[in-house]
C-alpha cells in the first residue's frame, strides 16, 4: 500500500531571511564562460551561445540568511510503501530531501539547513535531489515554495504533484512523484510547459547529492567526458579509473559525460560491496554529470561550510540533464511541452564488476544489472502520461501567486493538472493588477522586484515615481541602459523633497541602500568590511583556500562549478 502524508522534518536550520529589495540588474559574475568555444563542435557551441540569462529578474535576491542554527520544523510531504520512503520539502523548491530503501538512506541527507551564496538568487543549500530549471545554475525557486497536491495515479495509488511558474522563462514546471505499491523505485515525471507564443530557452538538470567515500565509484554509460575546471575550457577526455572515484580528485571539477548512442540513460554511485544509488530516465534526459568539491583544504572547507558539524566524507553530485553540458540551453518551441520520466532507487551488482579496472566491463555490468528497470521505463512513462493532465484532488501546499498573475496578464492556457487559481494571489501579486488598466499606485513601501515582462504596460502607464522606477529597471534589463538611467533620474526628481521609501531597518531604501555582500566561506558577516575580515579569520581565511589550490575569491571558486554556479 502506498501512503501520502503531510509531516514535518525537524532539524537545525538557519533563517532564510528577507529578500534583498535592490533590483539584481546583473549577475555578480559570469562563472560559466567557456574560453575555447571556437574549438568545440558546432552544435555544442551553438547551444552554449544561446539563451544565457544575465539577471534573475523579476525575482529578487535571497541574501538575508544567517548562520545561526535553531531546531526548526520544515513542512514535508512523505510518499511511502513497504520498500521505499521519499521525503519532499515543498517550501524549498520541492527538494527530494531523503530517499530510504528498507531503512537505508540512498542520498546524501544534509543534517542541517544552511544556505550559502551559490544559486542564481544567492541562497542555496546542499543535499538531496534538487530540480534545476530555467538557466545555468541553481534555479530561482530552489529556496522558494511550490504548489503541491494529491493526484490519483494510473494504478490507483496517490501521486504527489508539485508545480510552479519558473519566472525568468515563464515555464510551467511540473513534478509528479509516483511510488507504485509494489515498486522499489520512486518515479518522478517531469514536464516543462511553454504556454507563450514565443520560443523559450529551456534548461533542466536533476542534481543528486550522494555520499562519497574512498570505496565509492560512479558508473555511467559513457567512454568520454567534457572536463570543465579552473581553466574555463571544455576538454574532451577519456573516462579513466581515477575519474570515476570522487575522492581521488584533488580539486573541484565537473565532468559532463558524452552519451553513447546505443546506450540508455542512467548514472549510479556504488560502494565497495557493489551496492548504492541509481538514477535512470527515458531518452529525452540524455545528459549526465559528476561534480566533486575535491579533497584539498578548499574543497573540504566548502563541505563544512554547507554542512556545519559535518561528519564523514561529505558528498559528490551526480546529475541528469536535457543537454550534454550545463552551459547549454535548448529551444523549447512556442505552446509546446517536454516530458520525461526518471527513476530513483537502490542498485545492487557484483562488487568485482563494479570496481573492475576494465571500465567497459564495469559500465556494461551496471547496465546489465539495471536492464529490468530500463526495459520498463517507457511503459511506465506512458502510464504516467495518462494522468499528467489530471486535475489535483487535494491541495497540500501553496506556492506563489505569480503564475495566477501572469495568466491574468497574458490569457495563456495551461494544463488542468497545473492550475494557477486566482485565490493563490496575495497582496504582493495583487498590487500589480491595476497596471493592467494603466495605473500603478505609488506608496511609501519599498518597490517589489520589477516585472520585466510587463515593460510595455509600464511604458504606457500613468506617470508616478514608482512607475518610473520600474520603467528604469525594465529598460536596463532589456539593454536600454541610457534610458534606464534616465528613468532612475526621473524617480529622484519626483521623489525630491518627499519621504523616501523605507526598508524594515529604518534607513532610506531602494535608491540609496547599499548592496549586502552574500554569506560564504570566510564572509559570514556580510554587513561591513570589518565583519567580512573577522569572518574570514573564523572560516580559515584566504590563505587556507589558496594553499589548497582554491582562489581566495569565492566567486572564482564557484567558476570551477561551471555547470551549477
């Protein structure tokens, strides 16, 4: 019998804090620049040059978190049968926090919730399975709520459905967690809907944290991989023995495995006894990746920073994506959707085969052990597609009202399975409704994140300081920097002599507020140079990172994680 229940996960957690009211007009740094584009195959080069995101707008940055851990109850949705127990966090991007098979945890389950500056909106936390959609990096919703509901599955068991509007691309993102009563695998059906009348850059990577140890090896059906590290070049290398053992890497590095045409899509992490975790999928999700922090002091410091009180060897990441690398975006046509089915569970195979020095023998042995699962996936996907548009039966969690607001503006049609009802809008979203009639009333509140897709409505709206502010931001976002600056000047003129909008801390907001530096290893203070220097000393400082071959600059350290950061 499969049971879906609403529970809490209680663990030490930092506060996520408020959003930063300052408009993120650009990313702090572009860590995904590939320096050898001219040397790459034409299709790979074209995908890398297409669809880059230069700002997370209309989303605001999440940099108000701290590093004070307190016992906290996080809302959780649990799907379980006699074999498997899956725990999902609907308020944190639908993260698959835990996957337990007969009492054995298959994922790296972070014992704490500690955000750090690694996502498109800053705040990110390690562990479990993260669903990255929209653009290269940890997605804008990774620390935000999603809608959740129960849906009746094709076999009569409950499906846990999560959905939300990814706001930078306006993609409707749907996750269906399905655990048939006799299954030892959790199935996750994914659908991306583009409801607009324009082509949209599409990006997806399922980011899976797995335990690492000296005896753990990654298996994948590939003989070559695109290596991306501190040199910022994509280099095609052969898959050798040491590459497949995460703890044998001295430095942080990405490996994007080149798919073999005749092989089906999967990736696994197995221990010295041949037991471990596997992720498999239907054919659309072709990309597979390994990321390691590295065994140097810098990599170990990052692991500790993301998991205070870390015990053991930490984690590595194995990932699955739409493209070959995480620098690429694909073209999702207007009014179309893409879907695929993923499977998550335990793999058990002969230890001698799993750790063979003959790489082909190891990977083909893994494929042989997985044949029953791989053979059934297409039929499972077809069964799931029979309910992909089924309306939710019971609402379990609320996401944002931005989807409902966007449907109000555009009149787009979305699936009955992913409704954005008007009652999901809060005062925050409702504040924009008057703009549909040509007005945006101003107040002394700090402006929200600019809805950059509403630029035409802003240009036509009745003038006031708030309209001019959002015009300026929208123009700047669109590349019209000079007119954007004039918009800001108009705000200053209209606000001259008036009370400036106030932030919660009482200082003048928006136009004069200073950008807060993000929390990171060595810079937890964030509020002043003195605080940053103090926390660099507490965190081990720049010297420890540079001795380990890591840049003292955390943004440069992130460049080694080209696919994620």
